[in-house]
């Protein structure tokens, strides 16, 4: 297993959410310095780099396979754990970007760590984010998520996103609202 650690620093501070991204990129867009296979297809590592960069740029790659699956095993009860199909996945991220909670954290730096799988089409990545709480200006550091990404022929076929919902809520100061949502489900 190969471990690669790269940091993406913002030249200027951008406001955003942990998982919500308001725009999508052309599938050919890559992280600076990344190179595709000789066939022109993006590697799993390159796609994982795009996803990590999207936390700051708010531009999610669009290269989801038509029947791709986005799985959130730790989703809040009552919300979907699995979204199937490229159009539905992109719509999910677009909708999340308009959520008022998406403005609670100003992300200034993303520190990703990548673990290349035995299968070259599989990459596991961890995202640590740093920034400030928009309402208070308090600094935070958060291990925001772990992703398991499978890419075939340059397309995302599955992305399992293990988001730190409680940590994100604590960083944003929204634990009382999270408790209210969870209480309403009980």
C-alpha cells in the first residue's frame, strides 16, 4: 500500500461546508501536477485529489459513472444512506451547497492523506480540515471524513463517505440543532 500526503492551501480564504460543493468540474480537470493514464483516463488517486481539492474550490468532479453509487454509512437517520446514478449524486451535492449550515465553517486548509489500494482503481483517503467558525471566528481542526473511492475507466463507480457528522457539528457549534434533529427521530 502506498501512502501519499499532500496539503492544499488556499491562496484566499473560501467559505464552505464539510461535504457540500456548489459546482461541478469538467471531468478532464485535474489537480496540479497530476497526470492521467496514457489513455487519458484519470486514476483513482487523481480523482481522490480532485475530491479533496473540492472541499476548498467547491468544484466537484463530474466523472461519475451513469450507475455510480455514493454511500454514506453514517448518514443521519431519515436521510438517504445511498444515492445511485450520476445525476442524482450531483443533484445531492448541489442541494447540500444551498443549505444554510454549509456556511457555518470557513475552510482554510485541507490536509488529505491517500492510501493506494492493492487494486489500482481503489483509493482510501482521509481529510483533515482547518479553518474558522464563521459566526465566532474561532479556529478549528477537524478530521472530517474518510472516503473509499473506486474508479474504473476514469469514472467514479463508488464512493463510500464516512463523514464525521458529530465532529463537524461540534466545530460549527450546531450540536443543539443536531440533538433536536435526532430527538425528533426518536
